C-alpha cells in the first residue's frame, strides 16, 4: 500500500468504515404519493412508551440532530445502531431489528425485491440533486465515463451508487458487461481505488470529499442519472404499532427541523460530524454543502423516479423480480 493510499484509508477506517447512503435536495414536494398500494400508519399511540431503535451510518445524521437541538424534550428513549451503508439498514428494518433509518434511492428497491418487511415513510432530497459521484484517481487520463469501457469500476452493491451507475451506463450506450463492475463495500472500494486496482469508484460523501482531497476527480454525478432522492424507511411492524408509529412521527418531525437548521449552520454541523465520525473536519466541511437536504411526505415525483429506477434494475436483472415502489410506501408518518 502506498503512503497516499494509507493517507486516504486510515482516517475512514478509523471512522468505522463510514458508508453513507444518501440523498435529496433543497425542497421536497409535499404532494402525497398516489394512494394505490400505499398503506397507512397506525394512529392514536403513546410515543413515551417507546424506545425508538434508530439505524444510522457515519453520515452525520446523529450529529445534526444533536447539534441542532432537535432532540431536546424528546418523549421517548433512542437506541442508536451504526451500519456501513444502506442495504444492511433495509435488511435490519425488514427484520424488525431497527425501527427507522435513512437510506439512498436504490436500497429500498433491492429490499422490496427481496420481500423485506419494511415501509418508506418520508422523502428526502439533496439541494444539489446529487448523491453519488463517479471518481477517477489523481493522475488518471480518463475525463469522461465512456472511456471506462473495459475497465473496472468499484461500487457497493445495492447502494444508491449502484443504481446511479446502471442509469449512467444506459445513458452513454454502454452495457454493464462493457465495464467491470466490482462490487465492494465502501471501505474495500476505497482501498481498491487508492491502490489502483480499479479505474474508477462510484460512491457518496464523505468518501468523495476524502478522495478529492487526495487528488481524485469526479467525472459524472447528479441529473439525469440520479435526482438526489433519499428516504426514511421503517420496520413495517413499527408502522403498524400505534405507540411506535407515534414515535416515528415525532422523530421524522425532529429530523425535518434538523435538516432545516443545517442549511444556515453548516460549519456547526461539520464540526459536530467530524467529532462523531472521527473524520478530519476539513473533510466534513467539504462534504456538508453537498449533503444539505430537506424532508417531507413521500411525493408522487419521488415515486415516479423510484419506479423508473426499479424498472432499470429489473431490466438489468440485478433484482429477482419487478417492484411496485408505491406498494412499500406508508402514509401518515411525515
């Protein structure tokens, strides 16, 4: 391993292999999703009876809630669990091991195709409309995605970056078989990218900020290949339980407040995120402006994009069956 590779890898591994799921933009449409197939959350419960099990990544969600003061006066306890990236969070929610978590646009589709028992309860969107970036390392002569034909691209399977790459390849007229998709969890992808074992890496912040600090360059990301959507998901059993549903509603409201606070307190969030994750504050300061988002009900616009993404994943046979995205939406939480 080169000295440069160690410079990139060690801080992130020390931060427990941060892998962020992500995303969405500065405003979220409040129109609710079309009702067909969507379920309704239970009502009339008492949140104070609950210990809410919240799954997070090293994505700054916990730090933004604390730094913003959004958790003050919370009427229930929170049990935090940290995961590497989105797919394990969906699996945990489906198994009722956690009550709620935030993930990117692709993990819920993989979860639904695998019959995981969870629901999508809120839409989030990055202000930049971009979650993922396709990176090439310092010194690479590659300037556009088309030049990656025949070359290896690291990507975490089932992540937002996975969906992004498939849509990108479709747009530029390449098949997945025209490149070498190398499915690696974020920390392993970082190691492969830093040591030159892959020509490119599709990932999200703060990995993007860390890699760019070492000279990596982004050559693709954002529209039209992605639209910056992310989602809060919940255990289906939590949605159906009145007490847990009441806690979910309260938590989502506090999360919305925290995201609004972050837009005008970016440096405070960056400092808190660095402290929580162990990442350099220079990395979180670079990442925060790209992670500003808003939260609202699951919109018909988001559902339409997700259905298109689900159809893309099905056409490439990376999921075992077709998915009706609206069927996994639960109304009444956000």
